[in-house]
């Protein structure tokens, strides 16, 4: 681990136009800031539609940010043109949620994993890369006999291993894992998590790990960020987010974690978050969570709380902690 930030996101904004509605915008991400040190993992959690994937795709420049900066090392890549991004494509890779839809069904495993090598000019064809591909397949738990098979011939867990091999083949420094285990069986989830951890320490990788399950990120993350409706609500180290969560939204996510003991589950005093997430086209004024918050105050309806440090590098955006 290092004290040097590999990724620094500052005041990131990403809005999408709404087809057929003049001047209407989807506020997918609004003024989000965080950093990830080299060799560390930041877990990003929140309900579906809160902007987690948009943040991830903006960092790897699948989306061009509306405004804000994204530093990879000392270079702000937020506004770089596509040609200027080529040098950074090799350093950043992404593992998607659904391995079946992210793998071309008409390509063999050999060609799928060779694709980033060819795109980066490391080799000119899949045949030249075969030895490298077999080596990385073996590291993710597959073998040489799988190279000429197609994605539909594999299980979900095996397809995600192929996706991981494709991300690792060009030896990136930073990998975005966008809910990489949510489509897998529980037993397979553990295997993929263990692989990610092994590569993290072997290659000193830096991860952004996205999930909607707060309990999962505990085992892979050094720090955790909690997002709601395009805003960052809380950031702290992974132990603090479980021992001393502060934001009412984070507390609600905790309450939604299933408990395997039925008796303990029945005795839970705190209830999960009620209601539906508001439309990102017209987010609420003030604190975006106030429409679902049981501790809402008058100031919450009119003023957006700032994300500020309340001690021990624990950042929270909530008027309950203004003093």
C-alpha cells in the first residue's frame, strides 16, 4: 500500500439528456469527490440507480464527464480526447456485472483475451499471444483446453474468470469491478473474490469495487463510499462503516443486510429504508435523502449538506453532524 493517490475524483458531474424533453437532464452524478491510494480498494455501495456505475464508467472514460476532474496519477484525464486517452487505456481496465453480455459470443476465449493485447499493439494477432493467454487462464483457474471454446460453453463463474483474465492480460494498475459477483451463485462469489484479492497483493493492484450489498464490500475494501441519488453520503474505512455508521441512509443499508439467525432477525429494532428513490431527472432540493429519512429536519429540505470530516477521516454529508 502507498500514501500516494492513484485515482483522485474531484467534483465529478455527469448529466444525461432526456430524449424528447427539452433541457431535461438525468442527474446521474452530482459533485462527487473521493480518492484511492495505490494498492488499496475503495468499495462503492448504494441502491440501484444511485450513480455508482456512472462514476465507474466516467473514471475509465466510457462516459465523458459533464464537469469535474479525474486524476490518474498527476494527469487529469477527464477532458482528454480519445487519441490522448490511449496511453491510459492500458493502465485501466473494467470487469462488468454480466460476463455473458460483456463477452462477444462469436469470439473464442483466445480471441477475446487477445483483443486488448492487439488493441494496445502488444501483439498483432491472437496466435502470437497464445502463450500469454494460457498463462493468465491458468492463474484464474482455467486451462489451455478452454482457449478455443465460446462463451456460451461456460458457466457464469467461468465466464467471469474469462472477463478477469481479459482485464489482467495487459497488466493494468487500476481495475474497476462493477458488481462483478452479483450475477453469480454464492459459492462462486467467494471464489471470484479470492481471485481478486490474490491478484491485488501479487500485482499491487488498485480497485474500485462496486456493489449494492454493504456486507460484501467489507471483505474486499480498505475504504467504503456510500452513494445516494448521484451524491456521496459517507466515506470512511471499512471497519468504521460497520462499527460506527453515521448517515441515516447508511444505517438503513445496514438494516437491510439479511441475518442468518431468524430469532435475531425478528428482534431487529431498526427498519430498512422505506419508500422509493426519487427521480434523478428532478432530484429533491436540500438533502436528497430527506424524502425517505426518519430524522429529517427543516434544514434538510432546503440546504444540501456538505461532505465533511467529523473525525478520524470519517466523512459524512448530513445536517445531524453540522455542530
